[in-house]
């Protein structure tokens, strides 16, 4: 792992905003690891896409793409639930 890489494994145990046992955490836990990282950086740590890109060592357009994919998968999981 890179020194600036964010570990979000503990974050997905709650609902994403610090409420253990919330439904969002269960939903996020079903997403691929990379998308969980994007979720954590954008929604929990409240970073911009540019800041998240720097942490993940990817470009901002890649973060935008991952974010779109995250939202699409999350919608599909909610519909399937």
C-alpha cells in the first residue's frame, strides 16, 4: 500500500456517516473495494474528486468514472433488495 492510501475496511462497518448498523454500510460493503474507497473519500472524508484522485493516485476523470459506477451499482443493489 502507498503511504497516502486510505484504508476503508473499518468504515464500511457503519452506515458511512458514523452510525453503526446503518443500511448504507451494508450496501457499501457489497461494492468492490475500489468503489468503497471512492465512497469513503467523497462522502465520509468529504474530499473533492481532485483530492480523492490524489489519494488514490489516479486521475480526476477516473474518480468521476468510478463514482458514476458506484452510483449505478448502488442503485442496482437497492432495487434488488
